C-alpha cells in the first residue's frame, strides 16, 4: 500500500518529459477516513475537482500545444492521487507527441482512472459494472477567455471580530442554538489554512458551508476553521474532517462543505462533499487561485 512518506513529496525529483503513467502515486483514502469515524460507507457524496494550468504536449509535427484541464475525481474512488506525482505525470506529456487534444484527453482519463481505482477495479468489475472513470475536460487557448473568476457565495464569517487561540483542529468549538428554529444558510470564509501532510508547506483555501438545521454558532465556526492553521493533512482529508465534525457535532439535516485551495505547481484541488445527491458546482476559480 502506498503511503504519503513514500511519495515524491519533499524529495528531489528527476524531470521526465516523455510520457510515463507510472509517475502517478495513488494513496488510499481509507486510513484517514478511519481517523474521522468513516469506516465503510461515508455519509457524503461528492468529488475532488482539480484544475491544471500547465498542460502541454507536442502535435505530430512537434509543435507545442498548451491547454487548461479540469479533472473530476469521484469521492467514492478508493484512492486520492498525490499532487506532486500528478504534476510530474503531467510534465511527462511536455515532449510527447499526440494526434490531437482528444488523444490527450483519452490518455489522461485512462491513466487517472486506473490510479484512482488501483487494486479495486478488477474486483469491482467481477461484482458488476466497472467503477466510474475520472472526468476530464480540456480547454484550448481559444476558450481561455470563457474561464471566469468568482468568489464563493455566502455570508462571510470573516466579518466577525473574534479572538483565536486554537491552531489545531478543535471540533469542541462547534455549537448550535438548539432552541432556535431550523435555518438554511450558506457561510463562507477565506481564512482556511492547513499544511501539507508530508512537507509541512502551507496550503491556503476558501471554504463554503451550506446547511439546513439548527443555527450553527458562527463565531465558534470561524474559530474552528481557523484551528486548521497548523494542521498537517491533504486538502481532501481536511474537507472530509470538516464535514464529519459538523455532521456529528451540529447534526444538520443537510450539509455541504466545499473548499477551493490555491494552486501549487500549476494544480489546484477543490474538494466538494455533500450529505445529499446534487450536481457538482462549476469548477470556477477564485481570485486567489
């Protein structure tokens, strides 16, 4: 089983510019999910939405091509894909010739799907339909100006003048006004920060929390989000931890947690988790991304 410590994170890496799918390094979701009380079927749906800002390859005449790419990794996949390995893998396209963008898209979908479902696809196929493939969308330069920049909608928690003293996750800060009527509201903060699980490098993000239920005490919620500031965990794992803390502590009727992290190495990761089936949000970047 792959572990974060065995990845290329924090290590000198050779620059490989010829296609090499073996660079992808999947890491099982199960271990970190067990830490937050998710042992089998998670109480959430969703996906990890990635954006690549540095995708390039050669056409059949050797001329470089550039594009943006959006990737959608279902959260039911057993593995995350470690981000540095993803970057190294994408770099391996740089001096590789492809017939066209559709050929690149097909190669990306096949390789990323294999990594996300590694060690489980064959067993799952024996039981029924094959697991879902990774979603891949490539945008060529003529479509770049259609990529908007929007901030997350919702009432800003950052407006609150609160004193903060917790910088590792403190779910005890989460409380609800149990005697109040249920509400439906959307709350946002730009103060989410955590650190890479392996290197300790900072990861900056914005988070949107949508819920229906007893009103969540907003000052405590902001303090709770700030408490991730010195916490070492991957993006996907942080969002699932936030979801589970809210789900168990506040017991909302409905809950959605969506975070957009700033890019690193030409990639951003934007996990989305929800307690009920719904369409994924548009993978639209914020100003900081």
